């Protein structure tokens, strides 16, 4: 029996980010508002993390509201509408519905139906995971334009008495549209995981324990020193591999946009990568806080909005966090 040969879809050779948008939680929360329950001070938080304030959403704002706002801003920036989107990827760890996917609901809200829509859970690396997937979808011919959203309401996971991570966390969403390009605009994605260190950043207990054992609402914890050492010593080589894969040297980079985990981690990564002083560094953490999957697009949005980098600039971005998971790529900013 002779079987027919399948026809495979093909797409453009290159992709780029067509537009970017972001929204932050409505409330500005200074350190002084949080220090009592953790027996700390504004000075201690600034020295340890670089955070002065963080943005948190009002009680009536949920993570899908943040995602929708960022999506609409990205579409407007790209000069597109929801009808132009063929796939929606939502990266989040704070959408508390197992099903249906939050991406499908956001797609409907922005008029993207019947776009493919799915959620990914890769914590602070989720946005870069989404960029890697969007790049592949467009180049494979599976989608023309892909909306990638990183959205978190991290304040839902806060234990006010926890000194390991809760005072770091903020709320927000960032989104981009990825589409075809005449020239390369997204470099190869370097990604991976180390599940052997899964306990380094973790949820305190499962939702089953909450239901069956009366354990209460789960929150987040981290082993600060372990995470710091891992991020500084193991993530800089990942970022270097992303530059090597893109054929880019450190002196070619115009912006460095790492996950906004901690200002000291950012500073140490710059040293490890030997980035020149001319590189503009995303430091949105100072007054937005750590917004997990939203942190990289929000930092990029700020750099562009404030004119710190021009459209078309080469940016090195890297996300890393719970899992432990990581991903990095060099991109051309929209």
C-alpha cells in the first residue's frame, strides 16, 4: 500500500516583536507598609532587594483583568486588533482555575476568537518560554501573529509575616505580539530546568491539603541564599549562550532585561557577563516589585516608554525562577 505524503505548513524565515504593552497594579505599596509583620525596616529591604515600592492590584482586579489590559496595549502598539491574532499564550502561576485556560477567556475578551489559546506555568521564566513558543509557531506557519502575555497577581500568594519572598512581590502584566519579519528579530531560545532544586522556590502546600487537612491558603516561600547563588552563577552562562546562539557579542547588546527578582542578582549578573557600561539595564523592580512572568515585558515597556532605549534596540532577556526553570534569548525591541 502506497500512502500519500503529508503536506506540512511552512512559515516565514524570521520573526520579531511587533508591539508591546503593560499594566501595573493600581496601588503603590511602600516598604514601610510591610515591615511591621516581618520585624524589618525600609532600609533593610532596600539594601537586600533594591525595592523601594511595589505595585499591587486592588481586590476587585484579578489576574485576567491585568492580562487583558496588557494585551489591549500590545495590540494597539502593534497597530493590530484581536482579529489579527491566531494564538494566545498566557504565562501565569496566579490564575486559580485549573480549567478552562485563562488564555481562552482573554482571547474572547479582546476579540481574538477563534484563536488557539493556552496557559503555561513556568513561573518567572514563563514570558521567555512564551516568546520561544511564539517564534516557533510563526516560523512553522501554524500562526501569523501570536499574543504572548505574562500576568501575575502575586499578592494573592503573600503571607505578610514571611521574610523570604512575600515582601518582594508585586502585581502586573506585560504582553507582546510576535509576527513575521524580513530580518531576524528573535534569537534562538536557550532554556531548561533543574527539578532537583524544586524546593528552593515553592508553594507551602497543595490545594488538596487546603481542602482535606484544613491547611489554610497556600503562600510562597524561597530559600534566598540558594536562589541567589543559582541565579548569579548558573544563569549568567545561560545568558551568554543566548548571545552566542544569536551571534551577538556583549558589546552589541543595547539593553539587558533580566527577570526582576532582586537588584543584587541583576548587578552580579552584569559583572559575570562583563556587559559594557553602555548597556541600559532594566531595573523596574525598584518601584514595581517582582511580578514573576510579567517582570521582563514590564521592564522592557518602561525602557521604551521612558526613551531609555530606542525602537529596534538589541536586548538580552532572561527569566529564571521556581522549578527551577529558565529561558533566555536576544530580541529586537519593537
